[in-house]
C-alpha cells in the first residue's frame, strides 16, 4: 500500500518543502497525539530529540504545538542520538518518542522518526493510522482547554544515555591505553560519544564535534571517512570511530587507515558472542545488501545469515520475530537487542573495542574477519514527480540480462531508496570484471530512462 508521508524510516524530505514543513510537523503531533492518547485521565507524555540541523529549531516547536494541542505533555531533550531517544522513551515510561533527523543526509534534509512506548520504531500499521488522522480535520484532534499538554526541557538526557551506554561495556575491562579518534559527524552525538569513551579510560581525539546547523555529515562521519583516516594516521591512533548524523550507524577505521564496514563488525560481534555463549538462534539478521563474504564466513562458523529487505526496521522486525540478538546493515546500522531496540553506533563500537582490549591485538587484525566478495554499488539520482525509471522496459531488460550473466556466480539487486530519490544498483560475485560490467550496463539504462523522463 502506497503511503503519503511515511517512507522506510519515518517522514523525510528537504526542510521547508512538503512534507518536511512546520504544518506537516504540527499535523504529525496532533495525529500521533490522538493515536497514543488513551481514554483515561492520566497525563500522557511524548519525548522529542533532534540532531544538529538548523531546521530542527523550526520543526521541534511545530511538533510541540501539535502534541500539546492534542493533550500530551512534551519532554524536550535537545541534541541526542536516535538510539538514546528510543532508550529514554522506554526508560521514562513515555507514550511516544520522536527523533528529528535525516540521519546521514546533508543539512538541508530533515526527518521525523517515531518510537512506541516499548522503544521500537512504529509498525507500518501504526504509521498508516497516523497518516489517516493527519488528513482528518484538525479540530477533531484538539483537547479541551483544561487538558492542554505542557512542554519542558530536561538537562540530564545526555548524561543518562552516557551511563546506559557505558554499562554495556564489560566492567572488568578498560579503554585505558587506547588512543581513539571519534568522528561525530557534527551531529547528535557530538557531546555524548567523546564523553563516554573518555570516561571508560580512552585517550580521545575529537573531530566532527563543532556543529553549526549546516555542517552535519559535511566531509565527516560514517559516509565520508577521509577526515577520520587522516586523523588516525596523523595522531597514530589505535582506532577511529565514525558515526553518522543521528549516531545510529558506525564505521571503523583501523590503525592503518583501512575502513571496516558493518558486515565486518557484525561478523566480529557474532563470532565473539558465539564464543561467549551469548549469541541467540545460531546466527544473525542482515539485509540483502550484505556481502556474500559475510554469509560464507558465518557458514564456516556453523552460523546462519537471515536476509531481509533494506532498512534497519526490517532487520529489527525479523530479530524480534525469530529471537535473534545481533543484526544490522552493511552501512553500519548494528542492532544488539540485548542492549538496544534500534541501531546504535556508539554501543556497537564499544562491543568492538571490548574484543580489541581482550585480544591485545591491533584493530587491523581483529576487525577484518573475512575477505569480501567483489561488490559494486552505484547510485542514480532521478527527479521526484517524474516517471519512475524502474518502470522503463529498457531498464527491466537490462536488469534481466545482467542477472542472467551473473547467474550461478553472483547476484544483482536494483532498488529504489526509501529515503532519497535514488536508484541503487548493486552486484557482487567472484568475477569482479563481470560484476562491474553488469552494474555499468544497468546504470546506463537507468540514467537514460531518468533523462528521458
């Protein structure tokens, strides 16, 4: 079923353009307030966090107006990672949690993510119901004057999250003696991530910790590790940690300046947890984008890999349905359900650091768990509102031809992004030249279709 507002990760778009406008934000507040306010007379609470985008200062009060008009009390956290909002929604016994962020996107975009009282992202059914309420007359959601909600800011949300995250690091271990570069992407974790690492004993070198409203994910963070690599080599650090704008994903750079992606981190954690006897269900959950090398590595450990559609919410749904406690995405969303209900870059990094400390070996030896199969990924941007290039007969024929060429030796995946107007083209296999040729042919067809539209 097509939805008007929600995509694969909440509502997202360019700030001050539909649907990322103050009016829509207010409608979300009114509709979600109506949806999560029960019939009893108790006070109902929603918590709201945000990253460091300039537009957060526009959208936060609009959401607050909607929620208070619907009769819900609002607790404002200020800049805080997405996983912290999920944790504190449950910890504070709130009825709903909201995160204002467009994750790894540039500053001009923003988004609204919603969490239920259990700290998990809302189901498709709940989001569809909120959409229905958003399009209803506004006055049907308004509370009586005597039941308007109140709004307040709390100052200890960051400290609470730091303590929760630190508690996931083994108490018998310390980061003392490790020199760590942390890149917070000028985003939501610019305060909490360096503090947590320092308090666990590390020598911390900070980059991407000077947000100005415009520089989130700008040449820093998990999607651009050049500055992190440079800092790791310059300061002779033992490891570099890159988060994204809302800190729900992580990428590691080892002491040699090599990038370690989410697939390698999942392999490391799965192996370590299996050895400790804490890995459940004999495997992990990852998406169709995860490398074939990860699947082969896990098979060698007698572990299975369950694949889902792209999107951490689908990984979480599979984990919850089948009882897995490790899952994630190649991009660095790592979900460790023993500790968190959603991807948490800092928490995952601490699990990696624990293995490094225990082993006494450098990050380059610990983090590179398998040889990845050659994989090529290309993105083609198209214009919103124009005909879908994926509907083109030429594109469909190119995909079918590429799949036939890779049959038996690799695989191809072509999909639209759920958060941006992009067609993502991925192929992998043992023959890199064949993989690259297949991707290039499909890319050419998609580019031509996008231009023709």
